[in-house]
C-alpha cells in the first residue's frame, strides 16, 4: 500500500493499531421528514480503535458513539431524539459497532460487515467503505482516511415513534442513511 505524505509518496503499512481522530471524523445521518425533505444530523462524540492486518478478513474494529452528542441544528428536536421516543439516551447512552469481517481490498474499496447496537438491540450491518488515501502529517503521524456509508431501518433498532399524516405517509421516514468520514492515526 502506498501513501501520500505531505511532501513525497511513502509506503505506509496498514498492519497495526489505529485510533480514530475525533477532530477529523464526522458520523452523520439523514432521514426523510414529512416524506418531502431530508433532515441531517451528526454525533459529535465518537471513539474507535482499528487493528488491521491486510492478510486477514477478520478485523478488530470497535467504535462507540455517545448518544447524547446528537445534533441536528434544532435543540428541541435533539432533545426529542434523546428521549424514550427514540434513542432513550439515559438508559442507553452508547451506540456500539463491532467489525466482524472485511470483503474486498482495504487499500481501495471494501465491505465492512459488523454488528451495530442501538438501544440495546444488535443487528448486522454492512458498511461500504472507500479508502480515501494515506498521509504522514507534519508531526510524523501516519494517517488513513476512510468514507463509509450504509442504510438501516430505524424500526429494526426499536426507534418506532412516528405520526401518520392526514395526506398519507408519516412524519419521519424509516430508512436512515449513515455516512462516516474519518481519519485514523497509527499508534
């Protein structure tokens, strides 16, 4: 695997332990509102550890998201999302993801299979991941950038609150698109 450093192209092995750089990570979501528009939000407090071995299809990847860190740009909506109608943040303060298998080439594009736990319910999830590149930052730290996407049904995780509309349809869509953009730093 090759990487682009700040000045020259350098080979950076992916084998090893990497930690998520929270200041260069966005975990976002998008869901339909009133069946006519899309509301987007993100979680500000995310942590992850990644142990990679290109020769193995079994990753050691674990990530946690603090549910209370949700933000959509509307404080009342954020409070409602933290409530028992949705995430039950007081009873279930953390969402977790555990990687179980990789299919594809971690140098370019791959599928990361794993288990996602929300509100105490665990379901299989597959992330479509693109390796965005590698670099050595000005302080000598090796970094890899990834973009991952998936779509889940919120009802599969017990997030069933909704309101039927008089005109048909519902207030909140079931499908939630998730986009993760991250940098990991070699430890």
